[in-house]
């Protein structure tokens, strides 16, 4: 029997989430695939109303730093995000058009048993120090992996928001807003009478 993961929700913490492509295959290895992932992430963020504090999309895994959604849990958000990305990038529901050439990477993705690994790693971020550390870790990831020389050269991350105050491929929510929400959640919790 598997050792169940313990998720800690409802505390108003931010969540540092890591999830990987199936068998760590580089299924997000093209700019097109990473761009599509980011567009879907924005759709899911709007639908589930969570704050996106930071992110990086790597060829075979993703790191997200987000708040808890207004309704539901980060687990539900990840389920929806992973399903939508899998369908979009594996071409589910699309029929081949007669006479149209198929691209080699699209065929390879269809042959893979799954797009994502089943589980994900979730770390509750409760302090400013941990928050800074997780952001630095995410933004250094493409450099560490030798995909680029400097984080500015990897557009699929929140680095430009923090380093240059520029909007990248997706808008990033302010850390201050996230901290304010946590304080409000803590106040609300302390004011709730215990049975």
C-alpha cells in the first residue's frame, strides 16, 4: 500500500508545487508546448481564482508558487490544469485532416501512456524567507540545467516580474497581496467561534 501524501490546506499558506511529465520525458521540450502550457495556466487561474506568485516551466517538469483558490484546493487546481494541458498537447479530440502533414513531436506524445506523473510535490510556504528561497530556486532552474546562461533568457518563468518589474508571458500576482490574504484568513480563523 502506498504511503499517502499529507496535504495541508486551509491555513492561508502559499504552496510551492512541483509536478513532472510522465517518466520525466521532455514533453514540454518545445517553445510551442511551453507557450500552450502558460496559456492554459492563465485560463485555470482565472477560473479557480488563485494568486500566481511565481512559476517556471521546464522541458520535463513545472514549478508553481500559488495561493489557495477561492473555491476548492490546490489539488483540484492541479487536476484541472494537468487534464487541460494533456488534452491540448496530446491532441485528444482532434482528428487528422486529410492531406495535412503531422509533426513528429505530436506523434511521439500520442504514443506515451500518459502526459503527467500521477502525483505532485506540495510544500507549504509560510515565511518570507521560504518564499524568497523558492522563487530563487525556480528562477535558477533553467540556468542550472544549462538551458540558458541567464534567467532573463528563459521566458517561461516569473523572473522578469521580480527582476525588472515587467510582465512576462503571464501576469504575476503581488507577494504583498498574497501576504494580505494570509493575514485576513488568519484573522477570520481566529474570530470563528470554536464549537
